[in-house]
């Protein structure tokens, strides 16, 4: 890259999105801890419900504490079968939720370059949104107590309005190590304002 500095090679962002003299400072997806706990927990719970509902409907010798009598009390073979179908439908919805979350996670990339802040997204199509570093007016980070413990947070990049700016003042959820993300954007902004170039990135973190 330019100025003899060593920058990251794109692994998540398409390399063709970078200009010849543009250096990649950081790229990341949202953490898995943001996208997956809800659907995974729901699937575990309803897998247990499915097993108990099937056991009651088909007369299997299986009793999960706290569930057998709740399911058995529906009454009659038809009622038990209907309950099993309902529970299975909910499980299928949870599977669909997990698939959608996975596709959104794998296709959404946040990146900082020496010139731009970039969001690449889209499950079926591909959206490529950017804020020129020169138009960034602030970077805010919000972390709850739980998010601080798990090492992620919400980042909001504020920008001035402009024809070349398609994102801004949006919450980017589940960003790992958000303060490092904030520091890199602010450093790139300050360096460009002084007529320099952005500093080399910190060692990449694994999430």
C-alpha cells in the first residue's frame, strides 16, 4: 500500500472495493454472541419440548421432569398430536430464524480504511455503503454491563450530510472490541485532517 506502510489484507471485504492507494485498517463482522444466543437457546428449549410432546403422543416411556404432566394434561390422542404439531412448527420457525441470523451475520461486514468507513451487507443482493473519513463528525460507543463482559458493543458513526454518504447516524450492533473500532476511525479522521495518512492498524483480534 501507499507510504510504505503495512496494512491488513482484506479477508471479509471484497478487495476490489479498495482503491489502489487505500489501506485497510480493520474489518469485522458482528460478534456471534450478538446474533446466535437467542435462536440457539430457543432451539434447545423447543427440542426438549418436541421430545416430550412426541413421547406423550406416541406413548414412549419418557418423562422429562416438569413437562410430562403438562403435556399429558392436554387430553386425548388428538389433543396430544395437535400439541406435538404446534411445538414442531415453532421449532421450524426457530430454525428459520437461526438461518436468517446466520446469513445476515456472514454477509454483513464493517470496515475502516484510510479513506472510508464501509458497511458491506445483503443476503440476496449486495449493498455497499460508505462514509468518507473526511465526513465523519463523531464516533460513539455504547456498552451494557453484559456487553462489556462479553467484549462487544454498539457503535454509532455520525456524519455530515452529503451526496456521497449513504450511511450515518445508525447503530451498528454487536461490534467486537468497539473502542478499538472507535479509536481507528478517530485516528484516521485526525490524520487526514492534518494532511497525513492513517496509522497502521493494531494487531487483529479474533472473535
